[in-house]
C-alpha cells in the first residue's frame, strides 16, 4: 500500500532576537563542532581552523 506524499504548504523560521543571538550562535557552533569531530580526524579539523584563523 503506497502512501500519498503530502506537500509542504508553509514553513516558518524563527530567528533569534537580539539578546538571544549570542546563545544561538554558541549552540550552533557546538553542533557544528560535534559533527566535525564525529566525521573528520583531528588533523583535518586543525587544518580547517588554521585556514579560518587566517581570514
């Protein structure tokens, strides 16, 4: 029995208010760091950080 796919009619994105931006950025950074650490070896992460620090 096949299901009929439903269409997305509306998407609401809530951006952080001014006072919550710092906390939001911290949580987003922690999530990115966790994914990078799970996927890549330490040497690759250090290379990326070195390139970013030179920008």
